């Protein structure tokens, strides 16, 4: 196939991305529900599939654009405000709506207080947001959540919860989901500028974003659906909370972007960053808890299912929300 053909395939998949993603979600639920024996295999496949997705995403971000993004002070400040000031304030004002169950509340806090640093980049880019600037912000987001999560858990719950927080999962996520895919993407970009074979490979690989996102959704959802069994009543109590969080954070994120007078792409990225959470990284914390806290795992998994549906909706909703009115160019 020629370059024009590959570009056409990619464009067709992007136009059909919403039904493709919704179909992937439905298939993942069906697979997880009917074939629970494959769950261990799928859980081990999450990181490789997600890493491949991020590699393809990073491949589409030129290195010069990424280095320029590191100097985007207003964008970085808005992202930090949305995640570490606005989100805790939203949770503090609505915390009383959660069930009076320590394990449930711990699970909700673990997942909602930690901003996503992986597939949010992909979803944001698909909605026209500044994916490269979100990428540049990921080290700062990881470090900040690792330092602030114990403090926030102490404020919301008690000091005993801080013993759960270790840097291991955060470091592992950064190395294998950010640093490695990014390094490989840079190497591929250099290859593409020097060799025709590298250019052809880069072009073909870049067209795989939508299929890889669908594969990621199937893998994540199918691997986590069985964990919901046995806690349906408690999960049902938090599902509206997760849905409301996504709705509220869309408008809170928009308010933050107006405060910092960001342009449309940066505004979209900040809104996505404030809404998407880091469930894949904090899940190991919940899995390491005593058996009496097993519901925390189900609560985090439930948030993942709600969020991936919410992110698919965000792809269409956020561009309409930001609109053409946020046209002031953000400056470094």
C-alpha cells in the first residue's frame, strides 16, 4: 500500500473511532463475563498493549514539539492546578455522598486522587488536545501524585493509610509506560528521517492508533470484569459518584483553562488530564491490601469501566465544550 492508502485507512478508522471503541467495550465485558479463566493472561497483557499504544501515540509527536512543550509554563501550571487543587476540592465537597465504608472510600480516593499518565494522552490527542504537552507533563504528574497522595489520604481518612503508598508502582509505570515507549518512538523518528524503510514503517505503524486503543480497551475491561463479582451492591453505590465526577471535572477543567487563558488544544488537554485517573498504577496498592479491603479493588476496577466509557464520550464532548472561543494563544 502507498502512503496515501495508509493515510486513508487511518482517516477512516478515526472517523469510526467512537463505534469501534464502544464495540470494544462491549466485547471486553462479554469476554470477561463468559471466559473468566483468561483473566490472568489478560492482566499480564495490559502493560504490553498499553505500552504499544503509547509508542504509536508518541511516534506521532515530533521530538522538536515535545522539547518545546517542556517550556509551556502556563499549561503545566494549569494541569497541576486542575489535578492537585481542583480535584481534591471537588472530592472534599462531595465525599459525604460516598458509602460509610472505609475500604470503599479508600478505593475511591486511591483512584480519584491520582491523575492518569498513560492513555489520557491518546484520548486527548484524538479529541484535538495537546498530546505532546500532556506527555511532557507526565513526569511532573507522577512525582506530584507520589508525594501528595499520602498527604491527601491522611486528610481524608487517617494516618494509617499512608503506609500503603510506595514508590514502586509509580516508578514502574514511568519506566515501562512512558520512558521506554518514548525512547523507541524517538529512535523510530530518527530512522524515518534517514531511511525510506524507516519512513514506511513509521507511516504504517502510526495508522494503528485506533486498533491498538480498541485492543487496550478490550484487554483492560475483560481482565477486570470478574473482579466486580461479589461486590455489586457497593459498586452500584459508587458508580453515580464516578459518573458525576466526570461531568463535574469537564466544567471545572474548563474553568481552569479560562483562568490561565489557554488556547483550544491546550484547554482540551487540561480537561482530559483533570478527568482521567491513574487506575492502572494504583490497582497494585489495592491488591496488596488485607482481604478485608478486597472491595477497594472492585471499586477501582469499577472506576476504570466508567472512565473508559466517559473518555469515549469526552472525545466528542470536549471539542464542543472548549469551542472556538478559547482562542488566546498560550505562551511558555
